[in-house]
């Protein structure tokens, strides 16, 4: 099967709710049906062989597309945040923000690349027995420049970027379903988050009542 290239939407802009699916030109409503139509049994003879014949391909299509839709609904900035949590510099400044919870810590990060992957999956059952597991690989490569994170009390409250370039792919069993070549996301300047992204839980003080 030849993978299909996603049709690019003009001028995608980073927002608090921009989803991974939208990078592949899917809206949340389109993602399940779009993928379901891409999973035609004639295109996946080897995949079909791994599923017992008594299990209908239609039911497999529906389960796979539903699982993929859930993954594609993930906000892009949540994917970024999962990577930033692993950065020692970010962790150090998160600790500073926890130590002074009323103050803001502005953290500049050098140009860096984030390689991220989501793996939505479906277990195919016959009765109560799992006969096979089908796993998608949703991969993104993102290059960020001129990044400023505003931290307060262990959470990201604002994001500012100089530039952001992405490419991505959706595959199953090493078969490419959809590719998105390198493209640039528009930036809104500083993005103030209505729902801060918690990187570390705020410190709490336990006060015991005198006995």
C-alpha cells in the first residue's frame, strides 16, 4: 500500500487546544472515519491474516479508528510538556517556582528537537482470549526555536516561541497510512494558558490538630 500524504491546511496556528490530529489535517470528527476508510482489508492482507476469520474486519476497523481518534485528540502542547518534563533544566526551574509559588520563573530553552510517539492499540478477542494486538505508531518530529516557558508554582502558565517546524507519520505494522512532510506552525506571540500544564504538584503543608 502506498501511504497517502495529508492535505495541508493553510496557516495552522499553535493554540492551547490544537490537537495532534489537526497536524494531519483531521478534525476530531473526521479522524475516526478518515482512518476507517484507510483501513481497507484489500490493502492489508498480512494484517488481515493476523486476525481470526471469525472476527469481522468491519469490527476491527471501528475499534482501530476509535482508538486512533482518542490518541489524535491529544493536545500538541501536552505532547511537548511530556518531553519538557524530562529536561534537567526545566526540572530545576520547576523546583524554583515551587519554592516561590507566587513568583513567575521565565525559562529560555535553546533550539531543540522533540521526537514523540503515541501508540494507540486494540486487542482482538475471541471470547475472553486475546488473539492479537494491533498497534498504531503516531510519530512526530518537532523543532522548536526561541522558546520561553513561564512557570509558576510547578506549572507552565505561558509559552512563547520563535519558530516551530513539524513532520509526522501514522503507521501500523510498519505500513505507512499517512505522512505529513515538514511544515511550519504559525505562532500567536505569547500563548497564555487558561489551564496551566502541571509539571510537578505544588508543595502542601500538613497541619495536625493538637491532641
